[in-house]
């Protein structure tokens, strides 16, 4: 996911700090599941008479202040040391 600046002679790719390229992002394996943020532990809730543990659903283009680069992200080596 990148912003592309086409105003200049060459393309300038700028990686975004979004959920989809965050180390805490879990991509759903099917359409019945939601993409999740695994930054924090699951929250225990009572749903339909059953106790369940849920994690925050997110969109790949969402963002927050807890973003950490996925190991494949261009900023990973710079920010992780």
C-alpha cells in the first residue's frame, strides 16, 4: 500500500502506516471472519448466553497510534533496530 506521487518525473512511493502493514494485523482467512488487531489481549464478553473472547476488528486502511511495522515493511529495519 503506497501513495504514488505522479507530479514529478519519477514515481515516489511512500509506505503508509496502516493496519494492513502492521505487525499486529491478522488478515482473515475467509469472508466469514473479520481482519483483527492483535495489539491487545482479547476482551471477554457474554454473547447469546456464551462467554467469548473477541479481538478488535479493523480495516486494512485503518490506523492508530500503536502501529508497528510488519517485518516486510520498508521501515521495519529502521524502526526495529
